[in-house]
C-alpha cells in the first residue's frame, strides 16, 4: 500500500465525524424527499439536496487523484454529456435532464468521499434515513386513509395521494422497497421487508412487489444465510402474496394482468416504436431526455420505462455497452462475493427495476454506486497490503 493510499484509507482518523455524518444525513434524506424544492424555473427545480451537495465539493477536490480509479464510470458520464450536447446541435433540442446527469457526477463522487470518511457506518446513516421515510409514509397513509379506502373500493391504477418521491406512488413504492437493502445486516431486515410489502400492496405497485421478491432471491443465495433462514425465506414467497391479498387484492390482480393492462400496453407500444428512433442516431443517440420525443407513440410519457433502452436512445450504442459492462462487472463481483454486499445487491436490484422504471440520472443510484466502487477499491487495496505483509 502506497503512502497516498494509506492517507486515503486513514483519512479523518482522530477527527470528529459528527459534522460529516450530519451533512450526509441531510443530503440523503433530501434525496429521498424528491418533491421538495427551493424554487423552479420552467422544468428545472433547485432542490435542497442540490444545495447541500455543494458542501462536499472541497473534499472531492482534495482527493481528485482517486478519480483515476473510476475511469469507466467517468467515461460513461462524459459520453452522456457529450452526446447530449452534440444531439442538441443536430436536433436543436437540449433537454433539462442533462442537468440531472451533471449532478449525478457529483453524487457519484460524494459516494466515494462518504465511504472514505465513514466506511460501513454510511449504511447506518442510510438506514436511519430509511426509518424516517418509513415513518413519514405511514403518517401520510393515515392522513389520506379516506383516499386510500376509496381506491380500495374503486380500484384503478394507483391511489391518488401526494408523494414524497418524484414520479407518483409507484416510484415511491419502488424506492421504499429498495431501501430494505440498507437493513441487510440488521435484525430488523424482515421488519423492513414486511413494511415495504405493505406499502407496495396499498399502492398497488407491481414493481415494488417484484423488488421484494428479487431481494428475497438474493437473500436466499447469500453465503451468510443459514439453513433455517432459507426455510423462512421460501415460506415468505407464499406469505407475502397472502398478506398483500388481504391488504389490497387488486395488487395481485394487476400482477396477473402484466402485458394486458393499459400500463403494460403503453410500455410495449413505446418499446415497439423504439427501433426506427434508434436507427436515426445509433451512435450518439438523441440526447438526454429526448428519447420519448423521438418515438412514434409517445402516450404523454416522460420516459420509455426501460432505462437500458433509454440509454441507447438518448446516448447511443457505445454508452449502452459501457453502462451494461459496469452492471455486469458489479454482477460478477457480487456473485464472487456470494451475495454478501448490500450495496452491490442494491445496484443489481435497481437494474432489474430499471427494466420497467426510472427516467435516468437518479442521484440516489449514483450516490450508492460511488459508495460501492470505493468500498470495493478500499477492500481490494487492503487485501493486497495484507498479502504483501504476509509474504
């Protein structure tokens, strides 16, 4: 291990971390409160986490050299931005989503710095934020219980209630289900899983339920899962649908109609019309956020509900291959680690959800990806240092 690496590994030792923990907590909770903003101009909103993130910039410049470790990811962001600017010249359409991608670069590096500062303690901070969001969602469902009861009696789509997360109740259920992974090594993991199942059931969110089952599969495959726990997990594949049925039978009914209902038909129509749009600009795409505008069947959607396809449409083939290479790399690491790292599992579960969800440049995802990459790098360097010392 070099002197520079030791400095990185030991950064902050002997210094108070309380300020950093507080700032990271505020950043992450405001990233979850996605609909809260300071002001907006047109389609661009200045959100609280945009302002809080500026506090981390001095840390990033201080450790700018470590950015060389993450060349593939930086190259991906470069393609995102460069292709968008090029597409704006060709098609005379620069979408405001490019600002989100610029911020995602910052979120990625904040993840790196946060793990350098806090190591695995960062998971505890995110777990605390998740508990706060659970409480807020419970409180909101109580406040809007009449609207929810009305939806139960007149089921169609999703309940019409305010949300903390951008994109409606379906996205809120998605993020709540994903946050279960912050409890991966906690004795309250199954409590969080059960709560997420209830939220997905109440909101009639199919993808929320699917995420729960994906997490259970990863838990079943984890090397830390004992035989008795595996038996419990197998039983949960029957218990959770039963609970959801008693909460809201319409949710399971929607599960059986995947591919036939209006929501599925709209997605399928967009995906089928993507091929001509891809051929129009296969290498550089149409620019960030412009994918839907270049499809024959728009259906008033803000995204194509398939992020890999959206990367191809927005940024072209090279960006898609690089993005998929990064996901495959994470998958290989996670399999080799026998599904022990919740950050790697989070990225893979997010990818599964992104096949039918998300518009791109989600700051929570890129923050966690930065945490994951730094954790992997630091663990790898520490292992090599021990190996050299042993020899």
